[in-house]
C-alpha cells in the first residue's frame, strides 16, 4: 500500500471511528471531562476448566469433503444472470460448506469461494478490503482494474487482488463472464477485523516516494538479548516493519498451459505432481499466489493415480477438463469437468486419479498462511513421518530420473 493510500485509509478509519463514538467520547477526546467518569458495565471472562482435559482428535473436527456439481454451478449462474442488475453490479453468491457457521462463511473454514457473474457491458462498483483474493475466470472474458492496473483476462486465467487495493471488474465481451473468487475473508471475519470499504477513494495515479526514516534513525532498533538468539526490537521498528509491496499479478492460461503441457513428458514413474504453482514473489518463503493461498494448476495425464498423502492446509479443486475420482478419508468421490470440490479438509488422507482423458485442475490451498504460522504439517508418503514444511526440511521427488 502506498503512503498516500495509507494516509487516506488512516483518515478514513479515524472518521469512521469518530462517527461510531458517541458525543461523550468525542468530547473526552477533545479534552472535556464532561463524561470522563463514565464506566462500562462490568463483563467477566470465564474460566474453562482444563484439569485432566484432552483434545478431540483432529480427524473428528474436520469438515467432510463436498462436491459442487457443474450443473449446480450452472443453475446458480443462470439465477444470478436473470436478476435485475444490482446497484453495485455484483451478481455473486458465496459457495458455503453445510457445516460453516457465521461469522466467516466459507467452503473451507478459512477459504471463501464466491461465484461471480457479469453480463455483457456490465461493470462492478469499485471496492477494497483487507482480505486478499485469488481470482479465476471459468467462463467468458473481460478485464479487472486492480490498483489502477488493467488485467485483461480470458477463460482459466488467474490473477491476484492484494489487500486494500481498489478493484472492479468489467465485461467488455459479448458473452457472459463467470468467475470464482477465493478469499481469506472468513478468517478475518472470525477474528472480527474484516474491513470492507464499499466507497474507496480513487487510487493515486503516481505512487509517492516512500520514507526511509527508519534507516537513518540513531536508535539501535533490533539487538540481541543474551546469547541464545532472543532479541529486543524498538517500538519504532515495530510500527514500521519492512515493506514488501503487493502488486496485482496475472497468470494467463494460454501462457501457463504451454509450460504445463511440457510436464506431460514426465513418465509414469514420476512420483511428484505435474503442476505449477502460480507464484507471487512478494509472498517469499511462504510460496504463495496471495499471502494466504497458493494456486496451482495441475495436468493429470490419463490413468494417473496419486499416492495418498495429507497436509494441514485445506484444498479446493476446480476441475476444468476430463474426469476422475478422489479418495478422501477412505471414501471415494467421482468428479468431472466443471465440478468444484473441497478435496482436502486439512489433514485428511487423500489422493486423486484421472480417468481416460487428461485432467486440468486449479487447486487453492491455504498453505502460505500455514507456513507463516509454522503450522504446515505435511506427510507426502504415509509410510514416512510428516514434516513441518517451512521450518523443517521438506521432501524430494524422482524428477531427475523421470525426465
Ligand atoms: Fe493434497
């Protein structure tokens, strides 16, 4: 986020807060002691007894897989397309797991999938929020304007909308435009800090120069405490961390497919997955497309059966060519092109297989979030121990000998 945008946001939040505050608080803020003695009614935390307590096995609290059939998605697209144009232009519906609860409805506990439709000639109203998105066009074409940058997209293109970046979508084609949008909003809603600005200020056309004050400050901002690696950090560094700018990025399917199809040369003995992560370098060591999700596009040649594995990250697949099946938690689910599926509720053993046609699929996982939290348990081979990816050495494939 630019400094100017940051200042605008700060002013706006301060105005909103000021509006939400009562007169008394405003007066107190202004130095008046008129209602300074007002105290809230006491509320009390409770103590939850954990003596001789145990935790339920993670397998017992996972949401079961769910398949959303192409026909269901098509019917919803028809319904959304038949509505009168909404004031904000957004013909959209959340695709919600039957076990999801407010706040934070999602298809996985931390992943919201929204089905979005635009008719020819329509445009959505600008919006921004502190959730970030991975966007995927499943039918038609058009463009997004994200932070002032135009992203012209076609079917199966993927792009990234960073947090607090104003965006809108437009359909400048003669066909219906359908998108799936993957968002981390459920997490932010659960922790009650999802900020949505439906009337964002215009993006600054030119980014102002950043401030490097922190580097010139004479204070030692980070220094060791003792000999074992613990450190202390100043407040000045705490409120001005290293900046990693987030830019909207675009992965056109036409380009991705060229690279992906070359992986078909990997023979049947290859033990890895024939996929590419749509990598956003701003996510660094967390290997993400957004800071919360990775998106991978997989090519699954006919007759491929993956080895069973599991990971703490949840996975949602959209199959857009071919057909096949998944075994998840010991149960078999069939799928075909156009189906969307919560294929891997975190830590449930699963694997996937293609039938007699090549399969293409987009997979979204909340793996970067887990790497940032140091919680990404991953078991690539069920006969071997799991590892904590990101802080322990990961796994290897036989790629060198397979190609
Ligand atoms: Fe998986």
